[in-house]
């Protein structure tokens, strides 16, 4: 053992805590080694074996007991980290590289120190994993410095003298976590006594020394899920996998493997170098896809015989993590295991709820786990967010299964995130909506886990409670299908229940069905909700159900049913004094006025609704109001005002797919008016993509009609026809008669623009005013004959929107105040006889 370590008998004696004479007697066979010393020697041997398993030779080079460890494999990547640490070395005297086991602290430290200028300080490398007893720490350093014990001088003074003599020194204390307190004390004494000394420490825990700079070693960079092949090949994690796989199997070629498979494997291993190296050892035995599927088992298996090229020496990731786990107190171990129930990033409040402790205890526990490298920290302006790497979470979940805390921790998890979901229903409609949207985005895995837990444990009430509370989140974030699926699963179990939680679930399902294009189902579910809420006197809940009934009927073309629903909602809002809700009700009544061609009244109502929305400051709601106001401004030709409204709305719509789509569709219409066809096409494409992402088919249809018309204007007849036919098919699929008619009218206009007019009798136009086109005169004549906008559209094979636009232009060009004056003008002058986005319902 002594020769293997390159130590003298005196140096080995210091490490074992015995005298030189004792070691001499053992080696000469004069005395037998004691049981205690034999155990210490066994620990030392195990430490050396672990060092070899890391792929780093921590023993000294021949003739140089202070040399840096010699790497047995190539160093890959980390250029940014190396540059940052090199700069930090010039500024700080004590740097602690911290991170979980397997993240590559020792390799990174050795690499950055090995790249220093030749005239920099001499490095003294001290592998602390070989130091098994705190009392031998100073002796271990002395042996590396070849400092001999002197009976008349304390060892610490001899060390200080040796470090002060000759060239400046830089200590690398590697693996300090087991002896953190002793390392902290020794480092403090040496730094105080030797001004030129610098110390770099690698550790899984923070030392806590004044002046210590803690630098967290991050995992290797992994490619994003949507990364291109070139970006995948450039990532450090993939490069390391390929390098180790090639060492294991010389004829391994990355080109023969799908880049996405290697990228996914590295992501699932959290970019941990040790995990990647262990997994790469299985190349040649299994395919990359098989390794990906079996990674958890493979990481916990002995890869191959020790010493084979490219093999990590039979070390298991679980063994590395177990060493760190054993450094925690029993209570810290228990709490860490319970935190493994969290599926996504979490905050201190989540820790408090899962552990069932007070805030100070939650904070203290979190700090301890961060300082010991179990938790990763993402620092934010308002709150820090914490997470467990997937490989670490797998290990800690296993510890939870072995204990008794699992069922209680999972129940607390479900109840906590049920509370988060309940709070979000109102908060997403308030001034802090953006913050809550970010909160829920991060909590998606935990919310999903909560609903799975409710289903698996038969807690239908909890499932209904969570899934119904999240309706706004599912709507705003574009997760309509996900929300409908969860609500459907829980609603199938309710039978004839008629309590509030069931009514809320029906109402939430109705909202999502209406926006997802399933209008008849939306009406059915909203009416079920109304039937439950009415007898219970839940007027606030009734307003939402009535609004959904109005919206779904409007989409179905049933304006009478739509008006009844919207007016009922308005009555209820007034009864309960809900001013914010009144803005929604006013918005929806404005939609009906717009449908009927009453643009002046619609504009006044939209402006009134928007003014109330601004009082509450909810960005999405204001953006909806602006989008709807822009629509009526487009119909009345107020183009300068349109641009200003859309500019503001685009800023506020960020993060809300449906509103982004509506704003972009209006922007496309504005660009088309200005004959900027390239911009118009680009905006309609954005609208289609956003609406598809949000799951809003009626918005997709509107944008497709707009894009089809742009294609027709630019001479691409084939693309125009394809777009409009796709719009027509989608409108038929969701059963929206208004959009079906609009798509058919647009298709008729571009395929036979004159045939429809020639095939039917034309109204007499003996004295058409010069400031009206022939088509506008036709529209005016039919209006004077008493036809509604919808009837005029059917008569002329136009969309209702086009008729409304013609009427707005007629009113403006002739200075008329509305339909009555227009009809009178047509009679007195012998005349009797393009796309926009769909306005959004209130939010």
C-alpha cells in the first residue's frame, strides 16, 4: 500500500495516526497490526480504489509528491467554466468548488490549475479522501510538503513555514466534505499566516470560512429538445458521451446514431459527467436507445471488469450519491427523501408544505441541502427556485420508499398543489396574473402528479377541485385538450351529483369545450352547471356558465340564444356588484351589436368595457379589449387608430396564445389594407400558429381565410384555394356556420369573382353616387329592401364581415349615421330595390 501511494513509512504513519516505528515494526514482521489500524488501512485502500474509479490518479507523480492528479482520459468541454475560474483565481485567495458527487469538481479544478502560466505559484495537491481521521489532516498536508514532525515545534507552524518559503504556493484540497470543519479551520489558519497563499477546495458542502468564494460546478451543457444536429454535436455533454463511447468501443461512430437519442440520454442524465461516463461504458453491449430506456438500472450496475479502456472501474452512481447521503444527519436524510415527491422546480413555501414544518425550519433545511449540493438553485429577482437533478431525485425517491414517510408526503404534496390551483383561479384574473402564470408553468409536473394521485387514490373530490380550478390556466396557456381530458376523467365518475364542486367542473369543461370548437357540448355542460348553481344560490358561478352559454350559441349562429345568455350574465353581475365582471358582460354584448352591424354602438360598448378593464390592470383582459376594439375600428376604416390599438395590445398579449393569434390576425388585416402583402402573410401565419398552439380552431379559420385572400392578391391561386378549402373543412368539422359561410364566400370570390353576380337578377342602379362602388351600391340597395347583413351576405355570396365592411365604408363616404339613414338615402336616390379577426369573448 505504501509503495502504491509513493509514501515513506513516516508519511504513511501520519495518515494512519501511528508512529513511524510502528509502521516499521509492521513491515518487518516484528509486531502484528492492530484491529483498529487494520480498519483504518482498509479505509485508506478503499479511498484509493475510489480515486482510481474516478479516472483520476490522485497519487503523486514519481519524484513529486505535490503534483496534480494525472487524468487517465481526455478532458472534454467546460471552456466557459475554465475561463471564469481562471479569472476568479486572480481575485480570490479561497475558492471552494461545490457540487454533487459526479459533477466533475476534481477534474475541473485540476484542469484549470494545470492551465496556469508556468511562472505562477506551485500547486500542492492534497487528496482528502485518503484522510480517514480528522486528526491526521495536518499530517496529510505535511506529507505532501515533505515536512517532518519536530518535537519542539507544533506541526501547524512547520506547515506555515514551509508554505511561506520559496515560490508562492497554491493548495488544492480535494474532497473536503467529510472533514469540512477541520478543513475550514486549517484553511483559515494557513491563510492568516501566509499572505501569499491561495487555496482551492473541492467539496460537496460549503466550508463557511470568512472570505470563501463558493463556485457551484454546473452539470455539462445539454442540447435543448428542439436543437439542430450541429448544436447537439457542439454540446459538452454529447461530446463527453461520444469521447467515452469511442474509448470503450474504438469503432463507435456518432454518425451511426440518431443525434436526438444521444441528446435525450444526456438530458435525462442531467449532464452529470460521471453518469455519462458510466452509461457510455455500455456502448457495444446495448444500443443508445436501449441504454436510454434502461439508464436507471445501468447506472446502478457494475459496468464491466475494472481496468478496461474507457471503463469507470466498476463504480456505481448510487455509491457516489450514498457517500454524500451519509454525510447528512438522519433528519436531513428524511427531509431530503420527502422532497423527492416534488416533480418540478419548487420554492420555500413548497418545502414547508411537503415537510409540514414552519417557515424558519423550511429555510434552514433548504440551505443545508443547498450547501451540501443536493439541491440546485435558480436565482430570481423575487424568489429563488430549487430543484433536484433527475438522477438525484431517483436516488432520493428510493430512500423514501425504504422509509415510512412516503404516503404522508405524497398526500401533503397533493393537498398543497390543490391549494395552489385553487388560488390561481382568481389570481390569474388579477394584476399579478403574469407572476401566477409563471408559477403554474413551473408547477405543471406537480399539478399533473396531483391529479394522478387523486385518480389513483379515488379522491374524486380533490380531482374535481383541482381540474375545475385550473380552467383559466388551461385556457390562457393553450392547454385546452389537456384540461378537457382531466375534467372528463373525473366527471365520468360523478353520476347524478349536484354539489358545487361538480357544477364547477361542468362549468370549467364548458369553457374549454367552447374555445375548443365543441359548441354543442359546451352548451350542454354549461346548462348542467346552471342547473346545479341555481338552487345553491351561487350567482358568481352562474355568471360564468351563462357567459359560456352565450358564447357557444354565438359560435353556433344562434344569436337569440347568445343574447339570452349574455344578458343573463349581465343581470347576475349587476346583482352581485361585480364591476370587473361587468366589463366582461359589456364586451360580450358589444360582440352581438357587431354581429348585427351596429358598429357605432359596438365601439362605444367596447370602449366602456376597456375602460373598466384598465382599472383592474390585468394585462390579458386589457389585450382582449384592445383586440376587440381594433376589430370594430377596422370595420369602420379608422386605420390610424387601429395601428395604435394593436401596438399596445401586442405588448400585453405576450404569453397568451389566443390573444397573440387575434392581435396578429388584425395586424394581417391592417397590412393587407396597406397592400403590404408580405407583412400580411407573415402576420396571418403567426396568427395560425398561435391559435393552433392554443387549441382555438375558430381563430385558426379566421387567419386561414385572411391568408388565403392574401395569396389570391399576390397571384398564388393554388395556395389561396388550398388555404380556403382547409378553412372550410375545419369550419365544417367544428360546426361553426358563420365561419363556414365566410370560408365559402371567400373561396367563391377568388375562384369565380363575376359568375355569382351574373347568375342572378341585379337590383336597379340608375343613379349610383360617384363615391360608391358597384358592389357597395348593391349592398345599399339590399339594405334598403330590408335584408339583414346575413341575408345580404347570402344574396351576394359574400361573408357577413365583408358586408359589414362595405356598410361601414358607405356610412363614412355618404356621411350617414346608420342603417335608417342609409335606407332613406337609398330610397331618395333610386337605389332601393375584406377579412377580419373574430372578436374574443370577455375574459
